[in-house]
């Protein structure tokens, strides 16, 4: 009997390791694909003679797709299971990338851009929910750290590969490369074996939640969505306006700006696994979330207050660590506190609602820059991050108070 249990444990460990490796590959390729296309998209669209307004609509449709797709992906995950959802998303990604180079009208491009956003957020939900289902309290931070590291690697490799490709080939070639990478991911998912029932299609409806349980989930959704909304708002403002700030305030070249973003990716890639391990050892995900947001504030302060390139680059490296600390600890926290039967839809709704921040906040920041100065968006950024820190501190304080409360 003991031998049978040992064999079962070894088989389960083998399947788990193979599944984790597959998820890392999928995350790497998904992020590499996105970062590869984005630097070239504006140039690609210009070939159609589309107006500035039309180009803005195309960019916005990607984020509209992300907003619509998170909750949808979470609910579909519960209905058909992880493998079916992952394979369906990758088929959609392959189709999208193959159709982009041959699209001949603004309407078709708009549909493809919306689909690209739906697929991108769907893959995020698929990867993070699956990792949380695979993991336990003892290793959830470490596994989310591996995913964060692969995301950082994708951020580095994507722009480098796209730059090298368009130097020798046409602008349509990167889309075909993304399709090839997606095919590799498709094979990886098809080879995954899920041993735990929550990852398979549900054969019966989830247990009916009591009103008290529904109220608690609703409160948690509101709180965690608010935190992630604020963080995604800050991140979107940074992505949108740092290049403008560096060009006109720091007088940097495009190469120097690209190096700054590359440093963030390298920092995330290196630090994420170690932060994930630390998260498991400390058993305090919220503290690491707060620490990550604090490091992001340090990053912003350094490039606002100093003009020396080495100090700004140091800030970027610190910010990459902060981003890894916040994001991976945040998803690990959701895995810890949300019941498994509600986890996929909950995470899907959180990432969908947070995408509103990526849509709305850059517009607000742009208005502030027009009204005041080029620095203003980043002070607004600091306020958003500070509010997110305060909310997470309150969550942490209340959760610790509940644990310490004596049992009657």
C-alpha cells in the first residue's frame, strides 16, 4: 500500500512538473508575441493610410477586448475546463495572426484587434488560474514567480526579435512568427495532463453559495479589483507617458528609452522566482504586494527627481523588482483566499475590471499634462500607487486581526 502511494506521488509530481513547464512556455510565448507586435503595429497600420483617429480606435479596441474578455474567460474556464479553453484561445490567436497581414479594410482590422485583446486577457486568466489550481499554500508564490519571470523574459525577447526581423524582412513576418510560437504553445497545452478535477469540465453545478458567502465574495471582488485597477492605471500611465517624458524632459534617444524598458524586463525576469520563494517562506503575500508598490514609487521618484541616466536606469531595475513583487504576490494571494470553485471567474472578473484603469487613466493623465506640465501624470501615478498601498495595508491589518481573535 505504501509503495502504491509512493508511485502515485511520483506520477503526480511528474505530471505537475510537465504542466508547470508547459505553462511557463505558454506565458513566455504569449508575452513575447504581444511585445513583438506592439512596436510595429503603428507602422503597419500606416500602410493602410488610416487616420490618426482610426489608429487610436484600433489601439483602444485591444483594451476593450481585454476588458470584455477576462470575466468571460473565467466563466468559460469553469464550464469547459482548462485544456479546452487554452486550446481554443491559441487557435484564435493563430487565426488572428494569420489574418492580420492579409486584412484589407479598417473593419476587418478592428475585429482582429478586438479579438487580439480578448485572446491576450484570456491567456492571462488561463495561465494564472491554472497555476493557482496546480499549487498549494507551500509553493503558490514560487510557481507564480516562475510565470512572472517568463513574462519578463517575453518582454525582453519580443522587441529584440521584432527589430531583428523587420531589418531583413517585411513588416508582416513578425505576425507569422507569432503564429508559429502560438502553434508551439498549442502543442504544449495539448500534451498537458490534468489530474485534479477542478481543471476538468464541471460535470455538475458548483455548490450553491449561502448569501453570506456570496456577500463575502462580492466584497472581496470589489476590494481586490480596486487595488488592481489602481495598479494597472499606474502601469498604463507609465507605459504611455514615460517615452514622452524621456524624450522631451530627459532628452533621451530611442535607444536609451528602449534600454530602460529592457532593464525592467531583465529585472522582472531575474527577481520574480526569488520573490515567489520568499512569498512562500514568509506566508505574507500582502506585505510583498505593499513592498512591490513601494518600490514602484521609488522608481517614479528617481526619474522625476534625477536626470542622470544611471540613476534612472537604477530606478527601472528597482521598478522591475517592484512589479514582480506586486503582481506575483497579488495572484498568489487570490489563490490563497478565494475558494477553488470560484477562483477562475473571480480572477477573470478582477483582471477585466482592472483593464478599465488601462483605458481611463492615461486619458486623465493626458488631460493633466495638457493643463499643467509633463511631470504631472507621474505625480498622479504616485497618488494611485499610494492609495493601492493603503487599501492593501487595511486588508492585511484586518486579516491579521481576525486570525488573532480568540475563539469563543
